[in-house]
C-alpha cells in the first residue's frame, strides 16, 4: 500500500494531534517559511495552520508530514534526530505530569494513560516481567516500512528523553528492542540510545529494571503533578467521549459505582455481551478486567495516600478489598512499589 493510499483512508479521522510536533519537525529540517509547503504536501494543510499553536492534525496528516520530512531530510536516521528534540517539555500537560511524577514508573504510567491526548494512533502498554518493566509500543494505523521505522526510532528516543530527565543520567540499563531489521545506519543508534539495542524483535519496546523505575525523581513536585494530572484527565475524558473502547467503558462504569463493587459478570451484562466476549474484546486492547480494576483502584488509592492521613488498612477497606494484603499486592502490581513506600516517595 502506498503512503498516499494510507493517508486517504485513516482509521481515525479526528484531528487531535497538536501542531507543535510538526513545527519541531520543520525546525529539525532547518526549513524557512517559504519552504514549509513542501513539508505539508498532500495533507490539505496550509502554512498558517502549521504556525498556529491551536491547530490539531489527524493521524493521517501527521503521518504524511513525517513521510515528507523523511524524504526532505535525505537522512534515514531522521527519526532518531527528531526523537532527541522530543524532551518532556514538548508534550504539554502529559510531559508536565511526567516531569513532576514521584518516580519513572509513575511517569511511564501517565504517558501510557494520556498518550491519546498527544498522539491518538500510538498505543503504549506496560507489563512487569519479574524484575523488569517492559514498555511496549503499537501503531494503530498501517504504515509504510520506512515511515514505521522512522516513527519507531522517534518514539523510543522520546521515551529515553523522558526517562533520562527523571533519572538524571543516561539510561545505560535500558534495552531498546526494535521490530524492524537492522538498517544501514544501525551503527548510529549508539549515539542516541546508551543501552543495549536489538533489531528484528517480535515487538517494539524498551525494557527497564524495576529498581531504576522506582528511584525517586529529584524534580518531583506533588502539587504540579496533581494539577497536571487533573488537566490530562479532563483532556482524555473529552477524547474518550467520541468513541470509547471497552477499557474506557469499564473504567467509567467502575468509577460510577462504589470502589471495587463492579463484578466482571455485571460489567458484561451491562454491555449486553457474555463474559467471554468481553474478555476477548479487552484482550484485543491488550487489557483485562482484573488489570483495569486494579489500576482504577490503585489510582484512587494513590489519591488517598497523597491527600489524607488514612492508614493503609483504612484505604483498603474504603476500596472494598477483602484484606489489606490483597490491596498491597494490587497496588504494587500497578505502581511497582507497596503503598507505604509510594506515600513516602510523594512526601
């Protein structure tokens, strides 16, 4: 499929990607104003829309801009160059949440949750495997091979930029795993990614030691984190009212009832499907009922831990856990550390 065909029939035609990413692309290319139409070729956008802070693009328009940029640059490693520009500050409120998070794990959770407010066609998932955290990335649209490689380079480097800001040093322990084969410029990767690099992997992801993820962020600011989190949640809510997935629907159902009281059978019945069908649909979204329940309850628990003097036992009871041990296990699965350590980390 050609790039033109891809952008004429996008899966998500909603304009929700901020224009600042395209301006960063233009800067990386060193374009002057009269050259900007070349970057916008085939998008239906004009220069005034590119220069406006309020402009939003569809996924198809953003992909076409990236394709044009790759062609204009003449550099197959353009994705790595662009990713270096994507510091936390370039991601708006989502970046602000990450910057002020108590640790890297919490920051990555925020990015996973709020990435739809910045790039709706990119999905990030986190999974803990023993003492490692795997950060998996999926693109929700079909892409030309060169564009997909470029975008993969950009996204992974952008994640490293965020991690290095929080940890305060290069992420030597982080392993970058790319689905594409080693490109001709593979030797260049070591200039951008300090840890082990693998090509031809089953999934696009990077892997971090959990111990590194749990180190306190020296720049953490609880008040900034809370305010930015509220802003991101409001933005996400506006997006999700358009066409919510089953994960979003379940989260809303859980939040509309007393904590921990919604069963999987009740959820499936409310959605007019069997429990097995619901499980299959959630699996297609790389999720599951228990995972969603634990994450919703853990986010509520984090609020109690930061904004009250309630004991761990009292919070567990408020969230309808049968015992404190179950609550501690669920919280640790979500945040990578037990609730008492989380409370100490956020001060």
